[in-house]
C-alpha cells in the first residue's frame, strides 16, 4: 500500500517560496511590535522605573560622588541604571510568551516551516527596540541632570546594554517556555535578579574604595554583570582601553550567545 | 447518521481504488515519555505502535477516550513531537527527516487555539500565511476568502477576545488553511462548543473535503461527531489502534443490529429464542417476556423471522430493531464505554 504522493498531492495551489530566517524574524518582530505598541502600558511602566531612580535616588548620590571615586555622580550612576534596565526590563519579557503559549500561538507558529531561531529572535528584537528607546530617553533625561559623556562612549555603552538585553530577553523567553507558569517564573526571576542587582554594584560600587568588606568584593568578582556595569561606566568616561571594557564586552557577547542558543533550543523542543 | 448517505452523494468509491494515494502513512509509530517519580525514572508509553494509512480526499476520525494517545499521535504526524520509534510519511515526506517539508504542506488546528486575544483577527491570519512563505497579497486574499467561507464576514478587524467560541474556532481553522494545504489536521475541533456551533462547524469541516477536495484528519472523543463527519474511523485505545473501518462497517462487523422481541406469552420465550437463532442471531438473552439478540443485518432477516415465529404460533406484543451505535463498537473492541471516559 506504500505509494508515493504525486506532485499535485503535495503542491498547494498558491505555489510557494521557502521562508528564510530574516523574513521570518521580521514577520514575528512586526507582529510582536504591533501588539506591544497597542498596549503601551508596559512600555510606560518600564520607562518610569529608571526615571524614578534618576529623579528620586540620583540626588542622594551627588554628595557621595567623591567618596565613591567618581567625578560626576551621573556619569557613574546612569550606566548602572542602563544595565538595570537591560537586565530587569528584558528579564520580564518572557511573561508575555507564557500567555502566548497558553493561547496556542507558540504551537501554531511551531507548526509552520518558520525558522525556530526566528521565533525567538523576532520576539527578542521587540524587547531590544523597547530597551533602546528607554535607554535613549534615560540618557537624554540624564543630560538635564548633569550627565556628561562623549558620543562614542554613549554609543558603546548603549550597545553593550542592548546586547545584554538580547541575552536577558532570550534567557527570559527560554525560562518562560520551560516553566510555562507565571507563578513559577516570577519568584525565579526575582531570586536571580535581586542578587545580580546587589552584587553588580549597579546602585553603589562594590570596591575597597567604597568601603565594602573583602568577602563582598570577592563575591561580586564572580558576577559577570559587575564587569558589564564597569565596562559601561568606563565607556561613558571615554576610557575605552581598560580591562573592564574588554571583560565587559566579552561577558556580554558570551552571555548573549549562550542565551540565544538556549532560547532557540526551547522553541525547537517538543513539549513547548 | 453517516454523512455520505445523509447528503445523498456517495463519495466515488471507484475513483478511490484507482488513484489510491496515501497522504499519511505511519508504521509502528511510537512515543514514550520519560519522567521522574521521586528518584526513579519512569517511562510512560503514550503511543505503543500505531499503523495507519490515510488516502487523499478522506475524512478520517481518530476516536478514543482522553489519554488514549490521540493527541500524541497527532503531534507526531504534524512534526511537533519526534517519534521514539517507527516512521511516518506525511504529504510525501518523512516527519523525522524532513519536518520542514511536511510543515509546508499541512494545516494544523490545535485544541488550544492559535491567535493572541489582543491581536486583530485578519492580521493574525496574514502573518501566519507569511510564515508559510506566501506573499502578503496572497495571504490577505486567501484570508478574506476564508473569512467569507467560514462565516466570519466583517470580523477581519475584530480581536479574538471579542469573538464567540465558535467564531474563534473558525478563525483557528482559517489560520490552519491560509496556505492552502492539501491535508488538514484538526485536534478535537468542537470541544467546548455549544450544540449549534458544533453542527455549524461540522458543515464547514465536511465542506473542506466536499467543496475543496482536502484530506481531513481529525481527533475526537465524541461518537456523534465521528459518525456524522468521517468516512473512516480509527479507534485508538491505550496507545494502539484497535479498529479501523467506515462507521457503518464498524457497527456491522463488530456488533450487528439488535432485535428486541416482546412476547404476549412469556412461556413461549424459549421458542422465540430458538427461531431467532435459526435466523442467524447471537445467543439470545431472555428476560421474562422479552427476548433479544444481535443479527448481522436485521433488514434481510426480519421478514423471515416474523413468518417463522408466526408458523410456530408465537404471538408478539412488539418488535424493535436497534442499529448499533459507535458506543457499542467501542464497548466491544475496548471493553469499556466511551461515555464513561469522556
């Protein structure tokens, strides 16, 4: 009974073009972007958070600038805020994927011939665009507060943050498709993000100069995001050739590659 | 009721034998899930080894209780799940070796929906078409045509969350058909719909084959649905296919028609049972004045039976013939009633 279907059996009437990675990524991105723009509440909330830090926490840092070894409190502080934005904003990106999974969208997309990496990258691009806009708004606003940095430094800093956003959004999407539950994911993200936030010296630097005990300094040395924050700080200060910048960039690239790989795997996996 | 006899158009059986083309062909398809129970690794056999063959232009129903392995089999055939062992060829390509080719050629309508509640219906359909690689113009034209055919006129801009259950399900079908696949998989298409919406959806599903010549493979745990829609039914139970045939043939070969006699005089029950057996029935059951037994086809037996009862002077208070239901079939092949499980 084994018969091979004739050509007419397998060719659809519309005739077709094999979809490609960039095409699929763009289709997914545009769909996600459209949905996000129609519901701007999250964009506004995401933007409000760093602005609140800038307005309500920034002034406290000004008198401390000398003690923590910074000439300009904002040149020191804003890179931390940017990294925080990149980590936190992107880490929560996965939540929308859980509801998409629940409404069957993920499965419907997985049954198309679209590239699995495109399913992830299209979504991550939406988060990156959002992060980029938030970052630019934050930087512009910071200039009003007294931030001073060279265009090259700002560009490099923003690039590192955006790349970090890619890593965190990919990880968040992978986590979302693995846990498939907001109730599991929320505490998980908080338990990851809080130590990361505290140990990376995002708000206050962790160093002997700032009076941190040795064990805390040692502990924070194991935190990749510490190097990333320091790299963005050095970039803002136009110190492009420091070890911080090198390590920060390497860590960012490494984390991004790892997270995109893990994220693609979850989209490829069968039980997603 | 069988749809084919229902609408009077007998599907061309002759043509079917001449250009017999299998669009789905599965051999010993199996899937085992490994999980953990405490520290021990456990293996759960979801599908034990399925052999099936579906021809072009058929509407085939995959019938079984929840947990029988229907959805797992369907997910393997649609490339969402890799088989642990065995092979399956769908639309001419192997599901494990060429999943992308298979995906390109099939439509899949899952139980869980396919659109975001917040999106616009039309945009979802067009985007879905784009992922199949068809052009935007094609996707839009095809989407609008499908909306018209599926009674979704005027809902192009509507958000799925503002649609009724039946409309949403039809939108899911439009999503699954936007690239004009020759084979469509429907997973429990009418679960959760009210009776009117179900009947309406059945018509649309039948149209897929009758008007568009598509092959339809659907899973269901509703007997009436399998009966009303399908040319052929595959009964799956505990991960194995236990029966496969047309609904009518299944009923005929598995159980036959039930003849129920009610006698005026209970003392003649033995004679009545004897006459029934002589007419080719199964061992009759006697309960007071009532005698019942199954025969392969009541229509050809009844006239002779009445004459023979009359000749020995057995007087009947009533006679009743009940055609077997798919539930009888299910009970016979699995030893359980489908209704209990559903």
